[in-house]
C-alpha cells in the first residue's frame, strides 16, 4: 500500500471518449502532481497543485484537464485524446509548500495505464 | 536549465556482486538529489536523498549513494545485489529553494540481477 491510490489501473478509450483518472492520497500531504511516463523518455511533469491551487501547468494540451477539489483528491479529465497520449499516468503527493519542503520526497501511486485507440 | 543523465539504459549484475547505477547532473547552486525505484506495474518509490552533509547517503533496502560535487555525480550503489533488486531506477535533481524549483528525472536505468 503506497498511501496514494489511483483508479482505474487500466483504461482503454477511443479518441472521441471522455474519461477521468482519479487519485487519492491518505498521507496528509498538501501538494499533488500528475506525471506522464512513456517508454524511453524521462518522466514528464504535467500539473502541480499546492494547497489546492494549480501552481504548474507544464504546457500540457487542453485535452487534459486537471481538477483538485481538496488536498486529498486529484482528477485528470480526458477528452478527444490522441494515440500518442497512450502512456502510464502517475499521480504523486508530497508535503508541499515552499522553502524547506522542496526536499520532501514524492510518494507515487501505481499509475493508470492508458491506451488510446 | 537543470538536467540529469543516466548514461546506462541497463545494468546487468550477478546476485551477490556489488552494483552501481550511474547518475550525473547539471544544476545551478547546491543540488537536492534523489533516487527512486520502480518495480513492474507499480509507481515510483523513494529510495534516498542527498540534501546536505555527509556525501555518503544510506537509504532503503541496503542502497546507498555517494554525492561527488567535483564530478557532479550521485551514483547509486549496493554492496551485494539481490535478484529482487531487479527494477527500473530513476535519479532526480532539483535546485535549492529560491529558484524555479522543479524536480527533473533522468530517463531511468534498468537493473537486471541474475542468479
């Protein structure tokens, strides 16, 4: 048990579908992240939320829409995706905040394996 | 801009032998350095970090890493490898507070430990 739970574990969707990925953390953290992991590439940071406020959008296409209703939950809404969006999407959390907290390690969920057909 | 290089896509080692997974970095100022491990079908797990102090950092599962400022390296080591150590290992770096402090990951190194 990682303390960060992602659902679903696997998702297959067509390019015209709309779906959502869900992430929940039980660690009392205040920062949450979405990462994209593709084969042979570094992890790509997509979005960062700190105390429910979006603090980073790493030039992510608008077909990916994050939502953070509270510090424990994070969603990634997907619509009209492309086949190249197929990847493992990882959610992570950390203690958050500025200053000293930047040395806090990330705690990752097990990811959602997304396949766009 | 900061960057991390993991020069080896894969490292093969026999069980019981020492292992080293290499990482070099480029960042302005004193770096914060991390190692994470990813087992199949799982997310990344934190192994260890260097913030300040002793250059040799000890972490989970018997792993350690040595910070070398002159060589800008942070290689991951273990004295005696286990088959269960086989996984994907990621090095990551971020600059200290007061800068655009984003965590940057390397491309990962697959460690294969055989009997």
